[in-house]
């Protein structure tokens, strides 16, 4: 079976309650992920306002995509929705109303119309054949959704009446001229008991009582004037729809009804049920509540600017007179509607509950508006919460870029981050050769673009080799291995990173040194994770005394960290290092164990695997490797500002 089709050029709208029910069904039966995928395919929003009107195309699109995605025929999906819709109405608080409104589905829709004013409800009519079979006629403007009806009816029968009901489609027509509805479906209802029937009142013996017309005391007949006063909005008309009698108040609003042989269909149209305006159709729906609406062109000019009067009531066939009486009253929901139609409370009969309904519903409408506002605020809060979550992720990413992850987490929790001593680590400094000359020869934006391109490559490679970028100042780039997470392979990581820096950029100097440092967070407004100690100073000296396109190693890095580790290293010899005297230094040439593509992570983007990666140091291990240390234990008396950097020792 195909999926339900749309409504064509005639746009029909549906309240958000239906779409919310459909969403709840998918989530409960198939899971949250299925709903997310379904709404994405259907291109609809995630949340629907209960009392807000949505185009039918949204619901139909959801049903169509559900049929495709779940690989289920439309009749199965719609029947499942019908069964769930009944349960959803019960959860929404309508179960008591369903139990007490009786056996007329039209009464249910009349009640709901108080809350859902623009509701375009279907019509139902039960018919009993001569052979005793029960037929249910279903009339609707929505094509292709009639499979929902068996789901609802069978669920109601099972829950309320402890009976099993099966429904078979006998006939389905696309257009019913008599009712004006687009679709008319006839169901055969078959019923069999499931057990003891649950009744909400004691079983009573029911006897049929019939009275012949002659048994009625004719002294009970009312005078016409008394009847017109008691029912000020009633209308009596014959089989040709000629008006025979009207209430005193309806004559004020539609004076033309007083003229001889005036036809009712000339002054009124039937709003509900949507049937053809003739006596046969009205008698067919005699058990339904009727709503009539005045035609604008037939009211006095002075009243045409007002909202048209609607009358709601029941039709009663008077066999002896061959006439139909419409016992009705104004269809009003609030004091505002009363005023818009030029009516007053006193125009409504004392016995008419419409008086109480208007006053009670006035308060209910105010509560509904508050409920709508609450739903809107809830949706706004949900959207803001989602945006806030996105901003929190951005902030977290920025914080992790400024500080090591475990340090940033402690900062977020409001904990004080103590400085920690690391007995051994390897520090790298690099800068661009003749950067001052480049700045003098190029436009500022060119310098910014050059540094941004270079640092973006370097930043990606820090993740590949699992080293920590401490900071960048101008053309200087500082990296450390073994801090803040201690690692046995800290020197190998930094050495490989130095090699990829030389591959990624030309005309740079790189210097490495290995030794102890003190690390901690400095500053409150703009916190930074900084390294202190002579190791920092010596690493900087290795860079400043280096050679362009070469990686300069201190003797400590070579002897205690990289010797016999598979690297090709060339001795430079003794050089005079500012503040350090004579030092035998080395040049790192290449990694003999892995290829250039491997250390550059070309084509894979995967981090290189080091021997201490396999152990996976956790945060608890990191904490154990860090302890509080007094900065006074270091010799910081050598006040030497190097290469314009802010470190002072």
C-alpha cells in the first residue's frame, strides 16, 4: 500500500498535539536515534507546540518517511499510530472525559473544539443494517489517513469495554457529495467479548418503554410565544428548509428570517458536521451536534463588520408536524467573542449552560495562554541550552588550547593548581632566521599569514607526536616533552617533532635541551602554563647558537636522552655559549628507524606510537608524578633576558 497523500490545493492544518503524539510513538517504540533520523529526513523541527497549528504536510511527510525508513506499509504505521494515540490521550488527561462523554464521538470533538478552536475534525456515523451488522461511516477532509480509525476504535474497545473488535473496510470513496467531505470510508465493525465486561455502574434490567402519540397529554403543549421566549435562538423549518418559526433573539440578528417562505440555507451555512444542507443529510446525522453560521451578505449592513454569529445545538425531527426544530444557542468561547458579535449575557436563556461556559472558559483560555507561553519559553530554553552547550564546548576547546587538559579541569572545578617539579623533560625552541629583515621587507598581513600557516602545521604535528606547545611569541615556538604528562620517550618525541618542523618549514633554527623544570599556572585573567628553570634558558641558548635548517642539541640531550635511540647525530664540537661557557654540542640529522612519511603522519593523521604510549598514563598517574616544590630551590639569580622573551633568570 502507498503512503498517504497530501491534501492538494486545499490546505488543511493540524494542531501540534498530533505531531507530538507521533514523535512520542517513534521514540517509545523505536528509540531517540530513529526519531532524529526520521525528522532529519522529513525536514521538520524537533518540538511542536500543543496549541499551535501546523500544516498537514508536516504530519504526512513524517508518516511517509516512517513507512520508508521502517520498511512498513502505511496501513500498519497508521493503525499503530491510532492505537498509540488513544494511550497518548489518556496520558494527556483525556481518559476521564472519554469515559464520561458517552458513545458519541461528535461530542468528543465538540468538547475539544473549546481548546482547539480551528480543529477540522472528522465526522462519524453508526448505522445498523437489516441483518444486524454494525457499520461505521467515517467522513474526513484528510485523504489516506483512515487506517488510524481501526487502531483507535480497537484500543478503546479493549481498554474501556474489555472487548475485542475487528474492523473491515467495506467501501472507500474519494468524494462524498452529500457530506461535502473529501473521503468517505465505511467500516464493518465485528465484536466479540473478551471476558467479563467492565461496567462503571450496577447492571440493571433495561426495559423498552414505548408511548403512543395519543398517550401524551395535550395540555402539555406550549404556546408559540412561550416557546420562543424559552428558546430565544431556536429555528423551526420544514422539509423544503422553509423557516416556520424562530426565537425572539435570533430575529434581532437575522431579521430576514421573519419574511414569508424564507429558506434557512439562504441565511445560514452548516459548519459542522460538513453535510449538504438538505433535510435528508440532516436526518442522517440527527445524533450529531450541529453548528450553523450566518451568511455575511444576509445580515443587516450595520452588523456586517462584526464577526458572524454561530449557533450550536441539536436537530429534533417532529414527525407530526413534518418539521425539524434546531434547539441551539450562540457558539461562544469568551467574553471577547460575546462582545464582537454584539451580544450580552442577558440575551442567552437563563437555563442555557452557555452562560456558565463563557465565564468558565474565559478563565480556561487564560490558563491555556499561560500554557502556550510556558511551552514557548520551554522551547526557547531548550534552544538556548543547546547554544550554551555549543559555547561551552568552544570555551573548553579554547581553555584546553591555553592549558593542559588536567590543569584546565582543575581550574574549571575552582581548585588551586599547585606548581610541580619534573625531574627530566626535553624543551625545544625554534625561530625564523632573519625574521626582522623579513618583517621590514613584507606587508604586516603577509607576516601574519606566513606565521599562521607555519604554526597551523606545527600545531597539528604536536598532536601527532604528543608533545605540549607551551607558547608562541612572534616567530618563536616553544615545545616540551614529558610535561605535563611524564613520559620516558620525551626526548624521542621532541626530536621527531624537531625533524618534522624542519621538513614543514625552511630557514628556521631549532634547539633542544634536556633537564629538570618547575611547571605551573601563572596569572588569573589570562592564565598560562609556564616552565621555569635553567633548562628553559639552556634550550633557548641552543636555538640562538644554532645554524639555519639544523637541529641543535645540547650534550645532555644527546648523552642522556637520544644516544643509541636510532637517530643520526653529528658532533658539532665545542662552542662558546653565552652564560654557559664552552659546550660540546651536536646536530640531529635524521631518524634512522622510521621514514619521513611516518614521522609526518602523511595520509594517516594518526599519532606515532612510542613505547610508553602503550601504558596510557591516566590523570591519577599524572598527579602522582607532580608534587609541590619551592621555586627557591632553583638558581634564578642569573638575570638574563634572552632573544626578547619574557623569561628572566
